[in-house]
């Protein structure tokens, strides 16, 4: 039967790795501990054995007993007393001929000692060593015995059996085993806890799944046509697609932070207020963009923001169609409202049988319409500019603004290189601003006048109103993106667009006081 080996999952790998580290750590620590303990025990026993050996070698009663006819008779009890009181394995006293005068096994008394006593007897040295004798393996110490004349008369040999060391070591082994089991159990429990927490933090995903999701997210992000960028609370970029990298070229610091003040402001607003933003317009270079944003949540806290940016130019076609439809709708609505009022007036005159007044009213109305159309078609040769002005005339009637076009205005020469489609956005924006400003201050007495000329080397347009005007302290700021005197969102962009569009047309915009008391904007565009 074929058994396929499967690589353990991340949880099993982490538990196994941490457990192995704990086990190997305990193993190495135990080995080092027992090695050090063995060395220390041998050194301690060697030092103790030397102390006992010198104590026996300097014992006056033992030294005096060397002159007795039968030295073992007096020395054996003294040596045994020293052995029992010190816990030594044996205490042996030998003469200068290496013959034992004492031994804890009495049958060895009178017999020769080992050759290890030669160094003490001949050179008078005290030595410590480990060896095996008739009593077994021991840590031994030998010290020479001197008489009153300073002559070496014998040697004191003391040994501590290594079986005592082994007993102590075994006792430590048992304690260490219990400690090892406790640490291992604690380590494995900790490994399981940590591994489960890590798995929970990564949504119980395996490394391969995380890698796939990362690649999938990267591919998804790169496939989005809109510029998409994610930042953390410190404005560091955490995710960005190719479109955003191209858009923000030169707007990202070396530390990976966005430096565009408007985008930073949007991100801060999302993070601080914990709310999304929808269709926030802002100017980037000479291009108008629309941004949407949403906060990034983690544990009920905002950890950053995601911004999606798309240029208005990409949806120009749709916007143009919608603008055209809206413009037609606005004109129809304005004309319908105006014609309905005039129709009611004509109906009233007919009901009152004021036929002559009704005929005169109709004639005046037709003449006014014809005059406007004739004037625009004769004075303005460009159809886009003429259509823009005609639309604003209808718009002014709906807003109840007295809209005037200077009768001396003329625009007969428009260079072929002049982008009139781009210019009408400037003209329309300026007229709308003038009408809104005048209506806010004057109501139904609002007045807006437009004049234009192509005399000289420039095309010149003047738009003036009887609104509140522009205070001197605000005149340098009105062209800044975001600056507005209106209430609500998505304001403070129109004049910034105008300024940047005029730069494309190589034109200029001047501000002065209107003859009506409001503001007058003068647009100049070179013919070449």
C-alpha cells in the first residue's frame, strides 16, 4: 500500500519547530550542567581529599607512632577515626618503604601500597589525581609525612570514592528530569498557543494560500484602470498600482510617503473622521481629477485609507453627452417656464379683448429673440462661443438675472489654432460664477454684463456683475484650489480650473472692480 507523504501544515510546523528548539535547548543545557557539575565535584573532592591527607600527615600521634615497635597498632584507630569523621572512602598511612600502616580493610595492612606514592615519598610533593585502587575508583590525594627533624618518614593517602559523586549526580539527574518535563510541557503548551494565535492573525491561511492571495491582490490591483493607492496612518504607501505610480511620479518621497498636500488632506480626513469620501474633485497639475476614498479597518480602528483617483478627462465623452443633455434640458426648462408665463400673458390679453396689446406683445417678443440670434450670429463667428452665450441668456432668465451683452462686442476673427471647445469651459464657468455672486447679493436685481472684442493681437472678454466683489485680502487666494466663499462640498475648484485652462491657452486673467460695484474679470488670449 502506497502512503503519500504530506508536508505538515503551518500549525504543525510551528509546534514542531518550537518544541524542537525547547527540547534541544534543555538537552544542551543539561549536558553543560552535568559536565560542569562533574568537573566541580571532582575539584571539590580533590581539594577535600588533600585537606584530609595533610591533616593526617601532620597528626602528632601518627608521627610519634612511627617510632613504635608496632606502628599499625596505634595508627589504624587514628586513621579510621579521621576517615569516619571526614566521610572519606579510605585513609591509608604508609611508611617510607610504601608499606601500609592503616587501611579500612584490615587484611591490606602490612602490604605494599601502589606506585602512586613514589612522588610524595621521593620528592615530598602533595598530589591529587583520579585513579582506581583496591577500594574502587576514587579522587585521591597524597601528602608526605615528616618527623621532627624534617625527614620524610611516610605518606598519607586519602581517597573519596566516585560512587558518592555518582549518587549525588543521580539525585541531580532526577531533579533535572522533573524540571525538564515541566519546561517541555510548558514549552509545548506555549508553542501550541503561539501557533494558534499566529494562525488566527493570518485568518487560518497556509503560507501558500497567503502567497497566492498576495499575487492575486497584486494582479487585481494592477488590472484596475483607475489609480488606486493605500496608505497607513503615517501616510506611508502600503499598496499602489501602476496607474497610481505613473500619476504620482515625483509626488512620493524616498521614504515612501505621499507628498501631494491635497491627497494627504483627503487621507487624514478619512482616517480622523472614520468616514468615506465620494467624488472629491481636486486639481493635479493641469488636469482635474475625482477621488473616492474609504478607511481601512482593523479591530474597530482605522489603520489607513484607500484612495481611488480617476481623471475627469477619461469620462469626458460621457460628461459631454450628459452636459449636452443637461444643457438642452435646462434650456428647454427655462424656455418652457418663460414661454408659459408669456403665453399666460397673451391669453389674458385675448380674454380681456386687448387684441392690439397682445399683437404688440407678440411682436416685441419675436423681435427680441430674433435680435439676440441675429446679434450672436453676426458678431460671434465661432458657433461654440455663440452657443455658450445663447445658453447663458436662457439660464439668466431662469435665474432672473439681467444678462447683458455689450452691443459693441465683436468676435469676427477666431484663429484656427484657437481651441474654442476648451475656452467655452472657461467662459461658461466665469459667467456662472458672476450670476451666482450677483443673485446672492442682489436677488432679482442681479446684473451680469459680457463684452468681447478681437481688436489687436488678443481676444479680450470682460465679465462683470453687481455682486459683492472680491475683497482685496482674498484676491490672491481665489485661484487656489480649495478656496471658496460658498457653502457645501466640491467648491473651490472652478477658478482653479479656469486658471490652469488659460495657461494651456497661453491666456491671462485679470481682476478689477466692476462699474456695477461688483467684480470684473478680464480674459485675454493671444491670437497666435
